[in-house]
């Protein structure tokens, strides 16, 4: 029975196209069957089905061995391209599925979580099914990472080489002196002299922040009295705002507590004098620590998200807090 033009023509199946491509490339039914790991009868059947569905002769059977006709050659070229694109489609879909983790556990210091954390959550929403953001101080976070309770660690501790882990420097920020808005800083004053006018507020030495500041003061002004010590930025800057003290802090911490920071005056360390010379800069660097075998290409994506977020934050605090842009530098190393 002849097919009417109105009859629906079904497209060839993937199996039929694979058999045809294999037959043309190997030159024989037996070799094609061996490549596809099917029977020779299966290959021959697929070829007959193709000829019937397309209404065209694909093989010139008058020759030995049989060669593809012009129609058969056209089908081979298009089938090979179609199979290649189908394979690429499958791989890209699988890669996307593999890249979307079921759970990502990210640990970071409090100032990072409060300022850059929101951008990280938005950026990772399409890459992970669940995100667990853990904040705290460096020692506790490092222990969780070592115990495989965290997949990614954002830390200001100096990286320690270890097998199976990698570290990327993300960005650095310089410390500055926060004083009450009406506080007049005497010309060429030292930190020691200023601490005689207002008590010096310290970060807890349990944190990397506090350890950095204490080590800096020990080198330059060891006689500064340590009376007040805080684990968190909010209470520390609230007392500075109330004209009860002064403190060394960073742009990220100021942005974290911008409700208080809006009412403070910030002085670069280089504007102060120690024994007639400008104080050297003090900075902290943020690193991302991860296990490459576990995180894969997502690591570079996270690093890129952080760097973009930091630049956006930099523009905001320059405008809102009138801080110099050069207090922050983004590390572009991959």
C-alpha cells in the first residue's frame, strides 16, 4: 500500500542513524555490528528501515562492496552532525547537574558573612540546592574545615600548606583608626598619645583581627593600656560612637556596623606619626581554602563572586562612609 502525502512520516530513530553512520565509516555490516555491539542482522534491519521511512535507496548494491548513494552520503553527513550535537547536549546537561551540588557548607568570619554573605547567597542560589553559611572566628572555623564539616573556608588566617587542599588569596583591606565624630586628632599625634585622650578599644585576641592589632601595637606602642576587649564589632564601635574610646578597625567591619560608622571619623594610619615617621600600614588578607577534588570548578566561580561583590562594596563605602578606595585591593590571581 502506497503512503499518501498526508500520512505522518516518523523521523529515523537514534539507533537507525547510529547504524548508518557506523556502516559508512567502517565499510561493512560486520564491522559496524562489532563497533555498535549488536548483531549484523540488527544493522541490516536498521538500514532497511531507513530506506523505507525515507523512501530512498541509501546503498548501491550493484557494487561490491556496496557504496552509499548520493542520498546515503547526504544522510551520513547530516546524521553524524546530529549525533554529535545530541552527544554534546547530553554532556552539557549532565555537567550542569553535576555542578549543582546538593549541599554547600561555607564558613566565613563574621564581617565577611554580614557584608558579602548576601551577595554570595544570591550568586550561589542557582548552583547549589542547599547552602549552609556558618560564621564565627577563624580558629573555630578552621577546626570545622579540618574535620570536613565545611566545604569552603573564607579566612584571614595565613594559609598553611596541606595535602589535598588549595588556597586562593581573594582581597586585602587596610586598617584605619576610628574615632568619635567630634574628636579632634592633634597634628602628628601617635596612637600612644591618642590613647591618653580616649581609651583604646581592643578586639579579642581569640580572633585573628585582635591578634593582628595587638601584634601591631606591641611593635609600635607597647605601652597602650588594654582595658576594653570585644569579640564583636557592633559593641566596640557603639562605644566609639558614644565618645568612650577609639579603635583600629577595617572598612569591612565599618560597613558591617555602618549604623554606628556613619557617626564616626576615620583616620588612615599613615596620617599618624610614630617617632616622627608615618605609621606603616596594617592590613588583613582574606583567603579561600577548599579541597579541589571535592569542589571542582565551583571553587573558581565562588572566588569570582567574592571579587565582584568586594568591588561593589568598595563603591558603596567610598560613597557612604567617605573612605579612600585604596584601602582595599582585590587579588586577581587564579
